[in-house]
């Protein structure tokens, strides 16, 4: 049986936490930053965890993580 392939797009976006969950960076931080408040931009810096409903999908895309 051949090896399972990792979804390379998902591998660049999600990383595994020590407790077995997944974390990702928040969106809306690339451009048009002048109209966004300082508090909003600061809060977008922190990584967020994947919602429990999406964990199974991410696990399937990252079989070896």
C-alpha cells in the first residue's frame, strides 16, 4: 500500500500542539492595516486553535503530524 500524502497547503497553515490539538494564525493581517485599530491588529498576532468541528478534517490532511 502506498504512503499517505500530506496536504502541503495545510502543512504550511496548521501545526500540532503538545496536547494533540492544532493551532493556526489568524487572517486579515496582510494588507489594508491603516483602517484597523491597534488592539485589533495586536489580537490578530496571537495564534488560535482550530474549532473542534474542524479537527477531524485537519487530521486527515496531516496524517504524519
